């Protein structure tokens, strides 16, 4: 039994869908007859001289003003075109001859030829199908209108004169169109009989796609009948099939709400059917979509069926909402109308009517205010970096809702003008508040920008910036960038000072020893002492030579003037060579090196000499600062696009330096400078690595010192022009 009721309940939906499809298909099948009826009506209207004359009046009235200005030159041509350029006179000019003449019949327009002037001044009715003559006195006042022509009967001529006179008076009163005066003149227009027919056809061509099809083809009557049929069917189906009403909150809209929605959709404009009718005409003449024929026909059918189904679906929904009138009858009016709800609410709260009503109004106003504030806040926080489609759609929807409310109120109360005035005032107040908020937030950002320009990098850039929020974030980034740049500059200045001190110290120490031992050598006669002094001088000279060479190397690297000689280099063999040549230093430092290198050759496109210097400086650095009797781990890893070499050792002293500064020039791990070294070893290694587009990263953990080198695999012949070849220096030598 339940299954049977459920299937019957679904049956009413199926019937409605079938009815909608049938109605849409019937309308689509009658497109040809609707179109032909519209064309026929258009043809009949075009053939009617009464319609042609009524449509010419406004254009000729404007033409009088344009021709008068052409004679007098009172106004700029551009200004006149802007005001009258799209008028009906522009179309009339293509189909008629025209001229202006004084009392003696002399032509006042240079553009009017003698032959045209002769025809216009002729009294013969056989020359023109319609001839209109306007006579103005010296004050620019219209004194006479004369209409004649082969296409007009005496009755039509009289009616045309009255119609043209009314059009001139209307244009003068409504738009202030009048002649400048100064001399009496007669303005004459003539349209041949053939041109009268052509003008009428072209003028009414556009109307065929709209009003003609609606009012003269029976489309409006057919659509209204189908809409009524579907609404009644949707309302009666539950009763006829003895099923439940339509389920869902969408079908529980109160009676008054349904009526208001239908009025808003179909009563908004009396010509709402114009748009479907226009689509109908474009479908028939093949201009709706531009595709290959089979696909075009399918697309046209789909568009039209969707259009009519959507319209009919709205009526089915309205009928479904009203079906309770037949199923519940009197109960419907008590349960599903706003009037009964208000009466019921009043009866339930009769004792506290005033207090409860105030609370209800306050609650509604509070929710409404919250909704408005939410929408306003969303509009004032638009991020213009993102797509603004949602923001524009939000503005359009809000404005549409407001206009719908204004229109409904004006329709019910009958004061359209006052409703527009109120809407304009409210819109002004909202826009004023919006722009004041924008100005306040703009001033806040402007103040912060001025403070930054004055050098106050600690200014607080806080507060709700609304639509300027992205700019506020960028200003904060600029502020942080300026701070970082200033701190970097301060650091550079400090390092320059330390550089001078360190260079002076490191150069003076061996130089002082050389001078001292030279003086001792001069006065020494003992051969053994002389030999000892010469060895010291040799050692100190070599030390000074190495220091000066390191200074030149780092200076050239910083200025990017180092010449790179790229070749194929076996990286494993190169490291083994460095190990072999520095074996004595490794043995003296009492260190145990653990190598984890590939068993095969690792061929790289590098500068052999500079790469050797990199590994030599790092290994020598390890022998100087690593703790004796400890192990040193050197490991190489291969990747498709790079090779990584890591070196790890335990430091003999506490690692209390800044790892970000240890590769700067003249920065040494032992701040007391007790060990030999210039402080340029790691700086030179880093510069040579970066010149070959690699990276050197120094990390420490407790007493563990780790250096990691990453070198990219360059193809043979490639020197890395596409890479960043800059070498960042902390100070200039």
C-alpha cells in the first residue's frame, strides 16, 4: 500500500514534467507560423501611410533644427551630433531630398544642388510620394505646414499636417528644439514613392523581432494559455490523484509570497515576453548561434526548450504552492497565508501585544542590521589582486534586491517618484559612509607611508585597512625589508671597520717580524744564527705572500673579474689529490679522515684550479680547527642535476660564532686569532663555489662543524650564463 502511494505521489511530478515538455515542444513547433504572422503584421503596418507619417514627425522636427544650424552656424557640429546624432532624421536623410529656401525661393543650403532645389520647389504632386514644407517667420516660429504627395489622399494630407504640427510643438515643449530665427525660411523635404516603401520596410524590420511577433502572431495568447494550464494542473494534480501535497519547504511559501513573486517576475514589465519573442525570431532566421548546421539546430532546440521549460517551471511551482487551496481548502487559508499567521500571532500575544511586537521588530531589525553590516564589510574588504567577479556579482545582487523591494513598494503604494527619491537618498548615505571609511583607511596608510619616508622604520602599521589590506601587507613587507637593509648596512660598516683592523694586524705581524729579523741579521756574525734568521724571514715572507695573494683572489672574486677555465674534471680524483698533497698537515693534526666517495669517476664541467682551491681551503681549515684524535667525515652524493659534498668535524674550541658570518672576509673561528690564518679561506671557497653556480652552507650543532657544498651539473660548454652569477660580498677590500 505504501509503495503504491509512493508511486502515485511520484506520478504527479512525472505528469508535470511531461506537460512542460509538451507545451515547450508545441511552442517550438509553431515558431514558423508565429514568425510568418509577425512578418505579415509588419508588412501591413509598413504599408499603412498613417504609421509611416506618425513615425516621420519627430525626425523631421529635429531635422528642421539641424538644417537651421547648418545655415546659421550657431552651434558646433560636434555638439549637435552628440545631441541629435542618433535621431530618426539620420535615417530619413537616406531616403529623401531636402532643402531650405528664403522668401524669394533662393536656396540657403550649399549642399542642395540646383536640380534638387527645382524639384523641391515644384508644385507637381507626381514628383514625390510625400512632400513636407515647413514655413518659419523671422522669429523662428512655425507659421505653416504643407503636406502633399502622390501616395497621399486629401484626407491623409490633412491628417499628416496635424500630426507634423503636433510633433513640432511636442519637440519644442519637451526638448526645447526651436529655430534660431533671423530670417524667414521654408524647409522642404521630399521622398519619392519608391523610397517611401523602402523606408517603411527598413523602419519596421527591427520591430518584427519583438512586438510584432508578440501582439500580432498569437504568441502571447498561446503562452498565457499554457501557463494557466500548467499552473492549474500543478494545483489540481494532488487532488485528482489523491496523493499528498508537494513536499519541501520550497512549496510552503505563503499565498501572498507566491503572488508577489509572480508579480515581480511577470508583472515587472508588461513586455516581458519580448525577450523570448526575440529569441524566437533569431531562431527562425538562423542568427541565434553560429555553428555548423546540424550542431546549430541542436543548440537552438536546446536553448529554446530550456527557456520555455524554465518559464513554465515557475508557473508549475506557483501552482504547486497553491495546491493546498484544493486539498486543505479552508485549512489552507488558515495555515498558509501571512494574514492568518499575523491574526493568529496577535491572538496568542494579545495580552502583551505592544511589548512582544516591539521585541519582534527589534529582533528583525537586529538581524537585518547584522546582514547589512556583513554585506557592507564584505564590500569594504575586496581584494583587488584576486578576480573581482564575486564582488561585482555581490554588488549587482544587492542592488537588484533593493530595486525589487523599491519597485514592489511603489507598485503597491503608487508613488514611484518618491520611492526613487528615498532610494537615491539611502544610496547617497551608504556611499558617503563607504567613501568616508575609504578616506580614513587611506589616511592611515598615507601617514604610515610618510613615517617610513621620514626614516621612522618602527612605525606601527596596524588597524583595519579594508580594501587597502593588500597594500597594508605590502607596506609591512617594505618596512621589514628596509629594516633588514639598514641592519645589513650597519653590519657592513662594522665589518669594514673590522676589515681595516684585521688587514692591518695580519699584514703588520709578518712584516714586523721581517723587519726585526732583518735588523738582527745585519749584526749577527754567527752562521748558525744567521741560518735560523733567514729561515724565519723566509717563513714570514711566504706568510705575507700567501696573505697578499688571498687578498687579490677575494677581491677579484668580489668584482667578478675572475677568469673561469671550464673543463671536464673528475671530482673524486680531485678530492683524492687534495687529500694526498695535504697528508702531512692531516698527520700533524692527528686527525682520522673517513672518506665516503663513489667508486667510479664523477665527471663535472668545472674550473679545475678553482675547485681544487675550494677543497684545499676547507680541508686546511679542518686541520687548523678540528680537535685532535677525532674523526673527520667527508661524503659525496650524486643527484641527476647536482653533486653534494659534505664535510663534518668536531671543533677543538667552542663554536660561538655566527654561521651566517663565518664565510665573510677576515672572519675567523678563533676570535683571539691565536692560530695562523687570514680568515679568507672560507670566503674564497664560497666565492669560487658561487662563481660556478653552486652553494656553500655552514651549520653547527654543539661542537660539530659541517660544511655542505652543492655544485650543479653543467653541460659541456655551458658556463652558466642562465644562472645567477653574482657573488654577494659583505665588505669591499
